[in-house]
């Protein structure tokens, strides 16, 4: 039993050291690959398909403010006010889920960044626990601009497509810095399920979401 306890203590200590170290490193270093990217590649191989991978890290200033506003409008409008967890949205979700057939989530951009960069996509209580832990670390060690920067570079935006630059190239034949408000709203509209929805070939539902996001973007600030 003592050996087991020593092993557990060492495991916890090393996990803490490595997780904190990883978060600090990514405060300064570009995130060139994530667990999600690897998982999607394995899924493609398992399905007998050739893995697709489009991803290019770009500087924060090389991403259009239109896309920043669109993502904030659709995913996390109180991003600059909360500390990783949006209590207002959590309370709304809890109340609405009492009557909704399909539960509504309340994940912030920080939580999604924690999941994208350090964890796996399948939802479970275990993952949510780790997600909360990494969310706290990210909010402690990264400024808000860095959180948004990493999210915009690592978000899944299509089949085998990750980040702002890749989706701008693949879907709109432009760069992330040149994305228009309309294009940005289309990208943001597909983020809940970028495998099912395609920003280059928007369905009627995505076009409706695009119009909603465009209206909301007018009230979004890129500062605290």
C-alpha cells in the first residue's frame, strides 16, 4: 500500500509539473499540433481514408479583427469579463436544460482552448475535470489576447482544417488577415460542428446563423 501511495503521489506531482510547464511553454511557443489533430488523422485511417491536414500558425495581428469579433460573438461574448467560466451562461444552460431534449453547453473560449490544445474531443466527466483544471492554468498564465490567439490558430474549421489561416486558404482562397465580416461569420457559424457544416458551402441554417452573428458582431469589443 505504501508503494502504491508513493506512486500516486509521484504521478500527481509529475502531472502537475508537466501540465504547468506545458501551459507556460505554450504562452510563448506556437501550437503546431494538438491531440485533436492526431485523433482525426487516426479516425481517417481507420475509415480507410487518406488523412487531410491543413494548418498554419499565424501571428495574432495577421488574423482579421472580423474573425475575432465573429468568434467572440458566437462562442463567448463575455470572454474579456470572466476568468475562464461564464457563470451567467452556466446558469442559463442549467435552467434551459430542464426542458431541452438536447442539452445546451456553456463552454467558454478558454475551456475550448484547454480541450483543443491539451485534451481529447469526446465528452466525459473525466475530460471535463481535466478541462476545468487546464482552464484555470490557462487563465492564470496566459493573457486574454494569447488565449484568443491560440484558439483561433487551433480551432477545428473543417475536415482536416485547423485554424484561421487554413480555413481562409481552403474555403475562401484568401489569408486570415483578409477575411471579411461575412466570411468570418460563416466560419464562426460552423464552429459547433465544422465536420457537419461547411463554411464554403453554407446550408440555410448556417446562413441564418451567419446573419445572427453579423448583427451581434457590432456590439463586440476586442478589449477588456
